[in-house]
């Protein structure tokens, strides 16, 4: 499934200092955020996985937006992704 | 799939608010957040018309959103404030030099004049130089103490009446937790207040006291505000990080976003009795008064404001001028001067930990007039054996090591060992 993934708020530093990724994620039919996270960790992340994930979710303090909307509106980990969706991860865990 | 905004019922909702669980679209969210900050500003009487307000600007998300929102609210509600940006350059390569570029862009975007002061200008040391002396364990103590003073000094320099900081609800909740862990009663009494230092020359206000970090970040993201987001390179070593993780865990993993508000509310509800204080401490810092609004904080009298202005360790004392720099302090010598003395005398851990009484004497006795480049081994607690322990927290073993090092130093200088200095040093006052 084709997706646009973006990392911000300093999270891009874990992902080779690259903010935007256009990716093709293997999926049989449906794909949820729960499945996307480990894929991103294993395929895109380059440094310190513990700063990206905790358990099967993102580390608390990382915001997730799907097509510009808070993932809490669409079921967080169970949110189903569609081809072409834009998924943004923003860390809030930095100084202000 | 995504619901409609619960306020306007027209636009697609863009977020779920952690505080109210409302689902709002972007425009309704912007307005709701701005109205809440305006409510904090008015109900806590943070500003008065005509005041010159220095916005502490780091280039990060909180201060960027604060500069944006104060500019906007000042115009919308006619506060009549004269706003300006104030930045402190700690001298951290790869961090502040980049974020200052962001602040400079903010200066242009909002049309607010910017002043930048560096640690090197103010103290003769950059943070990078301090870390080379002390390592990455207690360095945030230096940074925090120096920054607090630097902001005050900078604010006086630009003729400001008040300093506005971008501390958000998550920050305040973190601070509440940290002050509990440290047993710092005077700070506990005032740390949740949106208005501190009411009786001092430069009060501080936190317009984002009730604003969640998540919403500040989303506000900045949705509005495409230009902010800088690299973690301070030294921050992973700071104790604050643990408190922050705990709070984020409570918020997210425990699915209880109200944990942040609950912590702030509870801190406001405590009455902290400050028994110490040599006669002026009776009555204690009624945290209700200190917490809620400016008038109340001012009315709470010398005690609360003394503590806020002074920033001393144990027990609120009357504020006085530091005998070295003249800055307001609750001790004869202010914390920054004490830390500086440690750095300049080759005893960089001097100001970290607890001191009971006679800071000056401890500093003088321990320092012994060594130059900045003095060998660390010659300086009691700067010794290698002490390095990992964080001398502020050491027990008998490290005290003995310190005594031994002091003895060695004393021996070299042809003097008896200064044991008293080591003991006083060991029991030194709380850090920020």
C-alpha cells in the first residue's frame, strides 16, 4: 500500500534526518497503524527505536495525524489506512 | 469516517482535545485555545495595560506559539501591551545557534524587537565549556540557574516590567512532581502558580499554565508556525526527563489525560507550611493564594513573593541582594554566583546539592582561589573518584573521598586539610 509518511518535531533525527518518505508498505487488503508502526521502525528508523515506540504503540508524547487529523479520532492503533494516506508523526518531547 | 466538529457541526474534526475530549475542526480549535489562554490571562490578571512584556523566546514550540498568541490576543482584546522577544544564548553548539535563527525569523514575522544575551557575555562561560568541566550529569542545574538570572537581567536591560514564559500544563505538572520528589516545599508552594514574583522587580507569568503540550504542538503544526524542535543535546541526562516520561505515560498509556490537570490542581490545593525562615516564615506560603491570581499572590505578602524572587533552597527567607552581583536572592550569595565560583575555582560541583548556612564560607574555604584552569584532581569533589557520583548526593564514602582529595590539595599547598568545607558542601541546598 502506498503511503506518505512524515516525521516532525525532532523525530526526523531518528529517521536519517529525512522528514518525508513515500513508501510502499506490504499489506494484504487492510493495513492498520498498529501494523504500520513496526514496519516503519524496522524499515525506516535508523537510530534509537526506544524513542519511537513503546510496547506496540508510539512512545507517549508522539502525536499521530492521519490525513491531517488526530489519530484519536479514528481509533488510534486500530485506525485503518487507505492507499495514498498521509501519516504524520510529531514528537512533543523537546524543549519549548 | 472522521466525525464533524462538535462546535460548528460543519467542518471535519481535526483533533480530540485532551482536556475536554471535544472533537474540533481547526478553526474552532484555534479559537477555543486562544479563548482559554485569554481566560487565563484575564482571570489570573497576568497583565496590566501599558506594560512592557518580555516574551522569553527560545525558538521552540512553546515560546513560538506564545509569541504568536500574545501578539494576536494583544490586538484582539486590546491588552495594550508593549511586547518584545528576549533570547538567551547558552552556547550549545548545534542547538541554540540554530534555534536563535528561528527566533530571528519570529522577530520579523511578528514585528516584535528581539534582544539576545549569551551566557558567555553574562557569566564568562558557555554551556559547552561548563559541560567540559562538569560532565553531563548536573549540567542542567547550571543552565537553569543561569538562564533564570539571564532572563531577569536581560529583561531589566530592555526595560521590561514582566517576563512571560511558555511553560505549558505538562511542564507545570512535571515541576510539581519534581518538587515532590525533591521535597522542596517552598517551590512546591508556588510552582503551580501562573503568576510568580508579584512583589519583586520582575514578575513572571505563564499564560500557558492550563494549556496542554499536545495542543500547543498541534496549534503550531496546523498554523504552520516556524519553530525549532531539536532536543537539547544535554537534556537526555536531566532528571526532568524521567518526570516527563511518567507524565506522558499517565496521559497516554493510562488513558487519563486529566492526570496533568489533576497534578496542577492538587499542587494549588496544598498549603505548604514553611516553618523555618527566622521569623518571617510564619503563616507559610498559602498556595491557594499564590496559585490563582496576581492580586491574591501580591496580597499573600512578603513570604510568597520572597520565595519566588529569591529562589532559595530550604525555607523562605526575606529577599536581599547578593553580596557579589546584587541580584535578588534569599541567601548571602546567589546561586549563580555560587555556581560560578565553583567553576572559576576548579570546583565545578560546588553549587550542586545542599548547603546549610554559610554558603560563602564553604565556597571560600573549598575554592582556595584556584584559577579556572586548575587541575580537577586538586579540587576536592572535582576529583575523578567523585565524578560519577554527583557530589551533591554523596554519602559518607564520597565525603571521605572528598576529604582525602581536599587533604591532598591542602597538603600540596602546605595547609591543613579543610574538612569543614567538605562537610558543608555535602549538605548543600536543593537545586532547581
